[in-house]
C-alpha cells in the first residue's frame, strides 16, 4: 500500500508541474517541447520507482 502511495505522490507532482507549465501563458511551448517534458517525466518515474520504494521500506 505504501509503495502505491509514494508512486501516486510522484505522479501527482509530475502532473501538477506539467499543468503549471502549460497554464503559464508567458511560456508558449510547441508540441514537441510538451512531448519531451512528458517523456522525461515518465522516464523519471520509471527510474525512481524502485529507489522510492526502497527508501519507504527503510522508514517502516
């Protein structure tokens, strides 16, 4: 359960950051830039998932 909670927090943070950047009217991004950001977020989540679960196990 904790592993899913931590991953949910990570996904929520990434989604909130991307929505915040997209809502910013001063920074008009191309579709290519948006795709790069989303791909980077997914890669970050994939790579850090195991590390986060290990850290959560340390606090148990």
